[in-house]
C-alpha cells in the first residue's frame, strides 16, 4: 500500500455508514463491502466505521468477521481511520440503560483494537458519568486505543487521556473558527471531522457554491502543520481527517464532490 507523499490519493477518509445504498439492509455485509469498494474507487485513503451500524456492530462481529473486515480494507488499499460510537448522553445517567452503554463502549474499544488500534470517537459526559469514563480509559489504555471526544471549541478540550476531535461544522455553529481550533489544540488534537455548515444551517459537503462557510484551504494547511500524538496518527504518521457524511442530504454525491474539491486545492 503506498504511503506518505508517494500515494497520489488525497489524505482523507469518510464515514461509511451513510454511504451504504439506501434500501440496502444495514446488516447486509455485501452492501457494506459495496460501499467500501465505492470509496476506494473514489480515491479515499480511509474508512471510518460506526459501532452502532448493524453491519459493524461489535457484538455481532466474531473474530472471523473482524478479520474479513480488515482483509476487505487491505484488498482495497484502505486504512481504518477509526470507529464512531455516539450514545445519547441520557443513557449514561439512566440506571436502566447505563450498563448497556458501558458494554457498547467496551465492545467498540475492542473492535478498534482489532482493526489496528485505531481511535474511537465516543463522547461520554463529564458530569454524572465519571465511572464510565474511567472504565473506558482503563480499557483503552490496556488495548492501545486512543479515545476521542468531539468538541466545538478549543476551550472545551477534554480531560486526559481523551483527545479532542474537532467537528468543523459544530465549531462554526458555535461561532468559532475551526482552523484556529486545530492550531490551538496542539498535541491535544486527535481527530478532525471535515464537514461544512451550509448557509441553510444544515451540515453538508465542503465548498458548496453559495453555501460554504468553511475555509477548507486554511484547514488543510493547518492539518499538514499539526503536531499530533503518535497514538492519533493513522497511516504515514499523520492525522487522517474524516469527511463526516452523517445527516447529509445526498451522502454519496456530497462525498464525491468533497473529495474532488479537496483534491483540487
């Protein structure tokens, strides 16, 4: 697999779950493999999985299935950029739900370890869920997985051992500057979700004509200059930014356009 400057592909990953064709069964491995092949054909460098998506839910993936998933990525010369697990905050303070939430997080950490010790993005509240955060941190440390917490401001950097994942649309929505946030976080930066905040207020593809608010060129430069911890680097010793197509109106069309625009910068 080409790495570093020898690889002509843009240094970008994307969330795969939104790219599984509409109408396909979420648990259908064939539909997931088709989406991964489509991403490879587009020239992406990596894939971001969701631990809440039926086809990649940790409790449903035995060792053989995990090896098959890793082999699928290798066959297409793709990296696993990381795993997502977004659990409603209320689940961590509800005694009827917290045990299940903890099991889901620990399962996602195990999957992240099995797919190459990739980062896990899993926001856990700081209030009312200290024990959950501690359990996640202990498991992640033992298995060599980095925990990322989405933030909308550099002032909201998470407590160690969590690293910050800058959601560019969330930063813009909060009135902030995503580029400045990336620069300010320094070695507390562990991930970047590349998504624009459109004039309509919706999350969407980058550089949409008449809609874009994100300074993508400046963001790309900031990412190239960022000094990130080795634990957050995925391939070529660099932080691999993720096109986050969740909530996009037309995910495949948007990802294809975003890759082309990023490549043209």
